[in-house]
C-alpha cells in the first residue's frame, strides 16, 4: 500500500496531478478542493489511497490525513465507490463534509456528482455515528463553486488520527478544546480530555 506521495507537481489535468518522486511520475486523483489548491512546480505531500481493481490501479490523494480517513469511511458504505467518495469530498472542505454527515444533512451529500438521494441517505445512516459530533449545527452551505476553506486542514486532528485515534474519537477529544490554542496545546488538551 502506498501511504503517501511527496514530490514536485509536474502536470495537472482533469482532477488529477502527476507528482514526480525522484524521477518517477505518480498520477494522483484529487478532490476539486485539493486540485484547486495545488500549483504546478510546487513540492506537495498527498496522503494516498491505492485502489486496486481487476482492470485498473488508481491513486487517490488527500492534503490531510483526516480527509483520507473520511474517504475510507465513505467507500465503506454500500454503493459508494472511490469516484463517488471523491465527488462527495469535492463539495467542500473535509471538515464541512464531516459536519454535514454528523448533522444528517443528506441533501448536502446528494449534491455530489453521481450520488443520488438514496445513496446520500445510506451515507448518513452508515456514517453519522462514525464521524464524531458536529462542529456546528444546521445545514451546510455551499455557494457556487468555491467554498470558504478556513481550517481546511486541522493539524491537531491529523496528529490525533496519526496517533491511532479513530476519526470520531479524535473529533470528540478536540470538541471542547479552544481552537485558538497552538496545535501542540490543542493536542495536549485533547489527550488530557480522553
């Protein structure tokens, strides 16, 4: 399994990039959010999911470990494959998607390309107890193509997941911690709250 790719982005096309790692180019499919945030000729690290099927091998990339874990939860839902999961993650920042699922906002999930109402409801039913508590309540707003991505990648959340916390427990541990603290202080407080 390829856990992550780190190198220079040498090409961008149709939702994917080619990352050059010591002379070897890896094609990595990205969500619209990550694709828009990626520039040519910059060094990037993507956490990856290596999908192996009978007739294809594909790498799906994520700018944060939390996004990768959410992707893995999504593809565990019956009827949601990697492309549908990427479409759901393309709706907004990973935290907004997680929050929509936690708030049982099936209408938000159904906005993803190729995801119907029944599949969106199945995602909500299967995952709402696995993604943690909502960070804010109410319907998730998606306006136009671009979504404000404040806190796009929560380093404290990624660190807790790297320490072995499931997404739900990591989210719950950080729920009562002041978001204005430094990443290290937030991690320390979350570990105390456990």
